[in-house]
């Protein structure tokens, strides 16, 4: 098969994405480590795109991390998910949008299982009623939050203040993307572009003016592995997986890494720091790391939002080299300010990894 | 105890994940865990499919079933639509149900997971919570997290979060009635029973190993299972 043919395989994997009136379910990991990404997502939808997106304070963890740590049965997990659907049903907004890939994968898995085993759906309904006296409808549509940005990528690009173009060379920035295993490895037809050639992030990068760089370990796991990271004794697995990706992508000199899953940007950011401390290795230019962005942060960057509103100051790998390449102004004196504009001190500098 | 293979068959994930494995080894080739650990999902599929009770019991008490990271890369590539990752989940469930998990170093770690992401889910409504995450236990979070952690409320507010606040938003305080509903779901669906079983089996194992054990994260057994790696897990 010719490469050009392969590059268009993603077109076989499309799905319906609702145009408006969403129910938003937040991500535990994204809220902990990338809080501004969720804030930005809602800002873009409401202020830039004029969409209605509803949330309910009563929604909780979907138990995805707990389920994949093998702590609960599928009965527990599917009933917690049924409760999330109950909140969605109450709201009247049946286009469910998950901020988390683990959640998205799990919702997909549960809905698929209920198709194959209707008695399990009945069981979920009975257990939910017994526990909470709640009932639910299934979502009219299910999307990961990145699907929504993908759907409106051209509208966003039309409003953008910056393109992913290197200011000095005039060339498109080179971007590697990391899709997150549970987006489409389990159910390829539920993700834009499928599992082998997922297009959800590629579509954004291309719309925003960048160039996607292919590399051998593009589809390798970041190494979260649930118990493989949470338990300290297992983290060799986690860091080795990320390291394999860094070693594979570095020869292609990517300007940044774009991520889909809430956990992956954390690991791809922090393991670069850990590797630099352990081995003295840095993967970016001039002693820096390779900047890692969430798709919400990228969207905010091209729309010209203040980098510190986007939370880029909470990355361990400095993002400033990327901002410099695009020509985005930033004020370092504003970087480490608290909520009322007060200076709250600077973080310690890593011993190897260069930061601003 | 009944036949182990029958127990596996009762798990819906076994039915979803096993469709006459042809032992081609594609799962092992693609598996990130197989690259790192002394782990071969193909062999596990062979052993489970054989229905050999001794081999299944060996799996339930051994290290191998705990190496998988549940990335589910195996599902994408299997030419017969098997999912070794789902078979691993079914094996882990039976291992915990029968108390076999405390027989292996990696299996014993279930107590750490239960007392962290498991309990945080019930206590906070989030499987992770920033107050509980420190660079002592997660040093790779780096100095940036120390800064963020020391200024948590101010940084969260700066980034638009509603940390521990009422109403909607990032890291809002989940209302108590919602937490009560989640607790009740765990109670009705057997989630609490699983948690209690992990505790009880772990307590017995700690006693057998002559290690201190209490309900906190600061006891000899907890620290041992959180940090110990005998170095025998890799190829």
C-alpha cells in the first residue's frame, strides 16, 4: 500500500458529533493537573463558538482509574456510570461529552456491553434504582471533549490570532501527537480516524497550520498503566514506556507534543524531568525538554489567550521556547502570580532541565 | 471453591475477551508490558483457554497477571478479536475474590490502590485529589508541583478552578448527597465487599509476614508493598 493511501485511511473512521447542547463530565486527572484546560474548553465553547454546555456539580469520578486498578467489579462501575447518565437525563442535555479518555473508553465499553448483553443494562438499572432511586436514559451521542474541538477546528482556526508557523523560518511547526490508548484502541470506530491513523489531533494541528511528524513509537502507550504508575515500586514500567517514545521522536526534532488524554501530558511532561535528573538527558533544544500541550492549551494558544491563563506555568518542561517560535508575547513577571496578582514565590529549578 | 475456569466464565469480560485464541502472539508483540516485564500475554491466553486448573491457580497466585497496564493495545491488533487485557481483568478479579493476590509481590499492591484511588473516590468523589499527592510519594512531579502544592488554593483560583468551593467547576466540593449515592452504589454492587476483602486478606498476610499493619498509610506493611521491587520481574 502506498503511504498516501495509508494517510487517508482515517477517513473510513468517522462518527457523528453533536453540534450543540452538551452535557460535560469532568476528568479527575485533568482537574488535578491541568485545571485551566477544562476552564479553557468551556470558554472556547461558550465564548468563541456560542455553544450551550451544561454541567452538574453532583457528577463524580466515573471510577475509571479504580476499575482499571481492578478494585471494583464491572457492576459497580456500570452503576456509577448509570448515575452519571441519570444526571445527564435530568439536565435534558443528552449529548454527553467526557473530558477524560479513560472515562470515554469506559463509557464506550459499557454501552457496547449493554448492546451485547441487555441483561447487564437491566441489572444496572435495577442496582441504580436500589441504591439511589434514580433512572436514566442513554446518551443520544457520546464524544470525547477533543472530538468537539476537532469538529469546530476550522471555525477556531478562522478566529485564531496565531498559526503554528515558525516565525524565524516561515515553516510549519513540526508536531508529534499522542492519542491516548483508550481513545480508540478498544473501539476504533468510536474515535475519529480509528486506532491506527487517529485523526482527531492531526485534524487540529493541520487546521492550525502545523505539520504532523510520524515516528515509529507514535502509538506506544505513555506508560501510565494505572497500577504501573500509582504504586511507586512499579514506576520503572511507566518511565521506560515514555522514554521509549522520547528516544523514538527526538530524531524528528518535534517542536512540541500534542496530547489527547489527561494523563498522557502529565507523564510525557514529568518523565522528561525525571529522566533529566536520573540520566542528564534532555530531549528538546538547548537543554530544554520537548514542550507538551493538551489540545485545550493548544486551542487557547492559537486563539491568543494569555499563556498564564492557560496554566502553562504549571508544566515542568518550559513552554516558552514554543511561544517564542510562534511569536507569542508573554510576561515572565506575571508567570508566578496568585489569584489576586500577588507574587507567590518561584518554584525551585531542576538541576538539569532548563527552565525560565 | 469450585472450578476456577467456571469462575472466569462468570465474568462478562471473559466472554467478551476470549474467542478461540489461535496463539499467534500478536498480543505479545504489541504489548508494552511484555517489552518491559517477563510477561507473555500469549502464554496466559493459552493457559486459560486450556482450562487447566493447576495452571490457572498458578496464575492467580503469581506475579504475571499483575504486569499488564490495561492499555488494551492487544484488542486493536488481535486477528480474532480477543482481548487478553480483559482476560487479565477477569483473572485479577478471581485472584482477589479468593485471596490469592497476597501470594505475590505485585498482587499485594492492591492494598495500596484500595487505600489511595479507591478510598479517595468515596471520600472526595475524585479518584485523585491534589492534597493527597506529594512529591514524597510522587517525586517525579518535580519542583513545579511543590510550588503548586504549597500555593494550592491561589494557583487553582488563578487557573479558574473552584477548588473545594460550592457549585460547579474544577475540583469543586462534591455535595455530600452525591457522595452518599456513590457510597450506596458501592454497597449495593459489591464494591465495599471487595474493599473489605482486600483489607482482610492484607491484614492476614501482614501478620503472616510479621509486619506492622494499621489503617493508615504509615505502617510497615503498607510502606513495604508500596516501595518493594525484588528486581526479579524483568526479562
